[in-house]
């Protein structure tokens, strides 16, 4: 009896010691990073920079799994179904909020645990060079004279669709929309001459602009971007458009607080890593860190903004 009692006490003590030790040791294996977009686009490029630099701060690798489809919602659906144990993360941006409001998915941002906002990327109106227009003023004149003639590459029901519709609304234009899953896919279609214009970013488009295959007509920032100082802002061109993509890291709902805190701390340390900052800037984006609570507040406010603009996407 004494032996059994002693063993039971020993096992109980071992359990008490083991539980916090296991949590304290998180992460004990690699954390899978589901990127819900195809390779080559802005999200994929920027998330690979996080994946490639996080190990020194997190203590383990964070390998990327690309799961594109339906405006980024296929990968996010998979991420939402993963075990809430801290060993799966994914990436969201404004596109999820737009897809939710447009009825593309029943997922919403608060089906996840926001961990950290990491980057902000200005969006550009990108065109395939043509004799019909050489700058935005000529593009505007051509588009007004030929309503519906310009084919515009977007993610239908996603953020690029919203941004393009905002341009339509601001200047009284009408585009013919063509849907693509990710930025990389539509920019390749634009390079191939299958589109007239698209919403893009530096990460996906600048190499093609530099070699003359594409042209930036305007950027959706309040001031000109240092990497492309010759590209005018929409503000300069007569509207108050602010077109940005902010990207953040989330975990499945119910992930342990300790895992969330450790991931947040690792991402905050990464956001101060000079090598990572330089790589992110070179990719045409800026590091913009917000921790769990600030990111949740940001998403709440952003959700209100998207709801107020949802009618722009109405057919």
C-alpha cells in the first residue's frame, strides 16, 4: 500500500513538473507556416523573408507550405482546422476581410488568434506598355473614352478587386475584370500580354518594370516611394486613394497563450533585425510591427473600413 501510495505521489509530482516544462520549452519542433497564396507574389515573397530569418529568434525553423485558392481562403480554411497547439501559423491581410464581406468565405479574421502585424506594402497600378497611353493622364483619357475596354487583373472578391474598384470610383472609370488567385499569377499574365493592367507591388512587379516589360502608372501611398521616385501618387493625380496591403501572422483559434506570447516575442525581435528590415525594404515593403493586442485593435478598425466600402464590390 505504501509503495503504491508513494508511486502515485511520485507520478503526480512528475506530472506537475512536466506540464509547465513542456510549455516552457515551446517550440520543441518546427512550426508549419501556411501561406495561402501561390509562390512568386508579394505575400509569398515577404513571408519567405520571415521564414528565412525567424529561426535565430524563435529557436526553430518555420517551413512554408503554399496553399493557394479562392482568394487566399483555401489555405486559411486549412489553417483554421489545424490543431490549436502553436505549431501552425498562417498569414492574413485585408483580402480576408474583403472576402468575408463579399461572401466569398464564412471565415473571418477573428476565427484566428492575431499574433503580430509585420509588414505594409504600397500597391501600384501596373500596365503592359502600349501606344495607347504612356502615363496615368493618358491612361485616364483612354479608359474614359473606352469604358470596359481595359482588362484589369485582380483577385475577384479580394483586396486587389477592392483597390481597382476604388480607382474606378475615384476617376469614373469602368474596367473589365479578370480573376487570378495571386499577385504573381496576374503579373505573369500581364507580362505575357494577356491583360492591359493589374494591381501589383514592388515584390512582384519591379523586376519587369526595370527591364521594360511593365510600367508603374501610380502608387497608393500619401508620398512617393523611395525605390521608385518617378512614380506619382494617386494623391498627386487628383484623388485621396490610400492603397496598402498589411500582412500579419495568426494562429488557429484557441492556441495556448504561452505559444502565442513566444511567437509574438520572436516576431518582435525579428522586426528589429537589421538584415530582415533591409530584405523587406528591398522587396518593396516596410516593417510595421504590432503585437497581439495592437494587431487585434487594428483588425477591428480595418474591418469597419472594409464594411463601409463593401458596396464598391457589388456587381
